[in-house]
C-alpha cells in the first residue's frame, strides 16, 4: 500500500456531465455518506462509504466530516492577478475604468517585490475561496507571471497564466512592442509551460490594445508550441465593440478580428461575450473555443447580461470567471449567486446543478482539462474542497430547512462564500484550512 493513501468520508457531490445535454438527473453523482480515496495525489476511488470501506485495509487513515460536503475544486476561467488591489473601484464602465483605475494599478508590477507580494495574496485568496485552478491574466510585465508561477509551483497547483501583450492605446509606462511581447512571452513559455501542473496562455489584452503586428505574433506563438492557451476579452461593452469596429474596419466584427489572426481554437478562452451574436457563437463553437461567463463583473461594470441559453443552443463551451478586479469577489460561490440573478433578469433559470457544472466540469471542459480536474472521478487530480454546512449561523439554520441536495446546493451558492470553504486540497495536499 502506498504511504500517501488517505480517505475522506462525508456527503460527496460532483458533476459528471452538462445538464443542458443530459438533463439534470444524469448530470451529477451524490453520495450522502460517501468516501473519497486518494493515492499519491490522485483520486483512486469514489463511492458510498458502505461499499468502499470493506474493500480497504482496516488501518487506512480516514478523515470523517459531519455536516460537510466534498466537491471538486472550483475552476475560475477568467481573473486578473494585478487587479487584486483595485477590486471595487467606483463609478466607471469598462473603458474609463481601465484608464482611471486598472492601468495605474497594473503599473506597480514593474517592481518584482510588489509582484511577489501580490502573487502570494492572490493565491491565498484563490485557495481560501476554494478555487484550485484559474486562468490568470498577469500584467504586461513578465515578472507578474514569474511571481505567480513561482508561488503556484510551491503548492503544486494546476494553474494557467500569461503576460499581457499590449502595444497601443494604453499609457507608455504599460505598453510593450510587438517584438518584445513575442520574445518575453516565448521566454515565459520556455520556462513554465508544462512544468509540473503549470500551463502558459498567450494573452493579448483585447483587440483595441494590440496592433495587427502584435496579434499576428500572438497567433504565430500559438502555432509554435503545442497545447498553449490563448486568453483575451471580447464583446464586453458596447463602446468597446464600436471602438473595435473603428480600429479594424476591414474585419467583419469583433470575433472576426481574432479569427483573422488565428487566435481561435480548443485552448482559447474569450472573457465576457455579453454582446456576441448567433453567428459568433456558432463560430466559437465550431473552432472549439470557450467563453468565460463573468456575472459579477458584467453587473459591476454595467456591461450587460450574458446569454447563456444562446451559448447552450450552440453547444459552446462556457466556464465561469470572477474577473477580479472588474468582478467583485474571488468566490465562485458568490459568482454563481450573481449568475443566477443574471439569468432571472432574462427570464431564465439557472439550476444549482448547472451552476455546479459551470464552476467545475464546465470550466475543465473549457480549459480542455477534463480527465484531470473538474470531477472526483478516479484517475483525476485530487483537487477538492470540504464545504462547511455550519460556516455561519444563518447558513447553518437555513440548511436545516433544506429537504434535498438540490436545495442544499442552491443555498450554498446563494449564502456561501470564503467562510463556507473549510478546507481546500490540491494534488491531495491540504493547501487551505479555514
Ligand atoms: N478588457 C480589456 N482589459 C480588460 C480588463 O482588465 N478587465 C475587463 N473586465 N475587461 C477588459
Ligand atoms: Zn478580464
């Protein structure tokens, strides 16, 4: 028996498919008295405690939780590390918000000591909130990504990040050039991509802040290395879309700019997509690209309401993003709370099981990491959470009135936040304890 075998006994819940495809009942597995067995950082068994216990050695190390739910680690498909210090910046919509708050805040990452300090705060905040994998924007400075990956590597986290490429329409103190962004990204890819559980994402900020030359080189990088990610923003705000149309009059709309520069594909994640049209959803789906749905940000910046049913109609991969600092919380539970309201405002329903899917397996599919993260299936990485039903007096009282796991899950997503996350495990190691 391997020395690192451990088992965890509690109620256990995970998504196994998209409710929009298989229906709600076939989309999840729930074990009221479940057992999760971990061997050497990977899940080796999942099932009812009564079935599994007789198959295990009598002296196995079992942690037994009362009033708690084990779920997969949560997956944030869109977040900005250098915006940690500006969450909740008052009064502006996207373009003025960028100029007034975002660019000055990101400029501080020219200093490596600052980058180290914020990377540490940022990773602790992710883990406190139960996020075990994130697709992360750095600043334009390569050290923002070095600091982040250095900290993530120490905890053996599965993380994806990239340095922002932006060579126009931003202050001089925050721009690179097409050539320097290419060389700096390349050096980061050589150092980090595929190291342990780390992956690199080519990161043009959005079409307005890149010249055609820079977008060309971003596309070239994607062709030069296998399995690289690409992350950017799209169709978040109406003024932004107008601006893209003015800057790229020769292209047939916002998505076509990225398409032209070969930035669509199976590892490409486009944040927001609030104002995408049917044809654009179809093209994203056809190329295997994904969209990050960022409800707290879309409400906070007044950007609009993401049309999830339209994305579902096109079989488009959708993950959930906090978009901190446009988003107002690191908590994907709180992000789901807002996602529910975004659907309500459009006369649609977001079931708790679809929400669970978006924050776990849906994110893993958007990132092409199904089979590694996003579920508790044996053979996957042991990235999981223990959620505490008694995290706050109100949660404790409210959950006593819940009649089934659907209700319990919905209340966890409505009242839950970082306080709800009792423990976070990554690759089988405890990386956060409340
Ligand atoms: N579009 C371009 N840059 C950004 C950013 O930093 N945040 C958001 N929400 N949208 C963007
Ligand atoms: Zn963003």
